[in-house]
C-alpha cells in the first residue's frame, strides 16, 4: 500500500474547489470562475504528476489505499489505479478544465454552475479509482446528481423533460447494479472488486452463488446469468448501448453545450469503464455465453446511431448520436475479446490490440467530442442560439480560423490518420477482425455513414454561399484561440505518437486479457 494518499488527495481536490467556489460566490462571477479554473488546472497537473509516478511495468494496482470503514457490511475504503484508471482520470480532468474554459464568457453560468462541475469531477475521479463496490457506488451516484442539475437548470426549453428522462434512465441502471452486488455480497461476503475477480477466476464465485443463493431452485449458472444481466443493464444505460439510449438525444441537445462537453467527454465513459472493471473480470463466462447477443448490440450501437445522426438537422443531436456510434466501437472490442476463447500467441496479441484500441478510443473520443461541443458553444453564442444544419453556410469565409480548427476536430472524430481518432479505431478493428470477422465487417458500415454525415457538416456549414446575416460574424478571438490550441495540439500528438497513451497500458491490457478465462 502507498504511504501518501495520492488518490484520495486527487479525489478531494475538486470537491474542495467546488466548496470554495460556493463560498466565493458572493464575491462575483469573476472570482468564482477564477477559483474553478484554478482547481481544475490543479487537477490536471496532479493527474500529470500521478502519470509520471506510474510504473507501467507493474501489473498490479498502484497508489493503493486500504482502510477499514464498516467491515460488518463489507464497506472498506479501497482505492487504487492501473493504466485504465489513469487514462480515465486524465481525460476527465482535461475535459472538465475544457468545459470551464468554454463557459468563461457565458454569463448565464455562475458560481453554482462551476461548483457543480467540480462536484461532478469528484464523482468521476472516485468512480475511476474506487475498488470497493459500496464506496464506488457512492461516487457513481454522486456524478448523477450534479449532471441532473446542470441539465435541469442551465439547459434549453425542453430541459425539464430531458433532465427527468436522464435521471429516470440512469436511476434504473443504478438500482439494477445495487441489487446485483447485494446478491454477490450475500453469496461471497465481499464487495471488493479485486476479491470478487479472484473468486471468479478460480471458480469460487459461482460455487458461492450456488451454495448461498436459492432462487426458485435455479442452479448457480442461471442465477449468475441474471446477476450479469442486471449489472450489464446498469452499464449499458450509462454508456449508452442501443436500445438503452433513449435518454441521450434529449439530454445532449437540451443541455448547454458546455455541459454536454462533460456528459459526452467523461460521464459516458463510466459505462465502458464498468465493462472493463466489473463485467469482464467478474462475469467472463456469462459474457462468453451471451457473446452473440452482445455483438449484435454492439453492431446496433455503431450502425443505427450513425444513420440517426445522418438524418438530424440539429448539430447538437448529430454529435450526440455520433457519440453513441463511437462508443459502440469500444463495446465491440470488449465483447469480442470476452467472446473469444483460446490461448495461442496470435489470439492473445489480437485481444491485446482490441483492448488497447478501446482504451485509446476512450481517451481520444473524450477529447474530440468535448472539443466539438466547445465549437458549438462558440457558434451558438455568435449566432444567437441557432445550431441548425441549414442555418449556416459559407462560414469559412467569415470565420476561417474557427472553420479550420473545427475541421481538424471533425477529421479527428472521423479517424483520419495522423489525428487522435485513428489509432484507437485501427487497433480495435485489427483485433476484432481475426476474432469475429462478420461483426467487424458489419461495423464498417458505421465508419462509412460517420464519414458521410461529418463531411455533410463540413459542406453545409462551412462551404457554399455565405448568408448576408453571417458576413459580420466574428472569428475566434486571440483568447479563444489560445484556449483551444492545447486540444488541437493534443489531437496531433496522440495521432502521431499514440505510444504516449498506449505505453502505460501494456501490462493493464495483458491483465484484462488474462482474465478472459473460466
């Protein structure tokens, strides 16, 4: 165990920032936003420090802290980080900082807004580092509450309905997660992810379920499958996986673009993280048995949202459904690996490639999606609230810098070689094709449709004749260019040298690959 509580300090940092913002709220919006940007920047710097202290050669959890909390109910304060956790901490801290920067000139968003963003960041950090279910579940729910109010208070005309739908959907998922883990605790006596994983790997978990849970005279296999389905539902809603995505379109469209930056850049990644941290190591046999259904759900999550995005006329809804499409590739990679058996070297290499691609995709999509919604926030402010696909045209003449930088972000989202979206998608398909060629082939249709609607945005918004009312639309200010520059540089840096992310993932990936056995 680590001597210094690195993870606890990181988790408490944005919480302290949120409280400070509320206390300084009476001093005015300027003081609140400066405090928020200071704490968000400190969180990024602290995450970078953890990154520098992380030892990629170690397969075990690092920075672990373990304290007895309430052993009688299995509640222990157990936190730590591996390569996956570190990537999620990095993308979350960067995206929250981007969101606060994007809100800099939006006078509607005051101290309460900035405080909720920091409280949400605390929930994200805790979710990605907690290793005991009850402790982890507290952070999982903590992230739900600020997100609800960010949509409900600062959203558009339909914000009440969108926030309620978001809350109901995610609460249903939370209830199924809680019930499943209560059953696991009754069977195994543990809420600890590491202990449950070890029990699952050696067959003790299934035996404990059969011995201690007696439901309708079902055997342990049937009971465990139901527990898997309940857990899967919680993560499928959060990601979301089609057909559990009904909350996303309205939530992303009605929330302020600055809020949607965090929803798509960080919050949606919690579901995919759950696939990695819980489903894959604790329910490997159940994922293997359900592989056909899961693959079809992954394909549906790639292809159907791409078609849905294509027919939208609202830019926020187009990018919202594009987000489901991009995370569908992550689900495809995970369930393909879980559904493949065999231990020959080539198969292991392909599994490792797929899972590495998924983790890279989580990082790259978080940054590119948040950047695209940042551009929508800037465009919405300049257009008086208009964000329709048909409201613009020829903007590259009035806003050449804006058009050029947003074009880079669009091509990064598309997966153009040399930009950050390419390495993850390439590795996912490299790993999936040898393991499930038919699923990879069908998923390629999603890539094609994604290219069509993203190029449609470029053509309809930036090309063609410039309407008279947009001729005086101002381009990016020097301050806006400076704030956007690091994200654009990061898109090229990861695209040209993905090893800067993948380098810390090798042992973490191999550990997950090794857990796909039963």
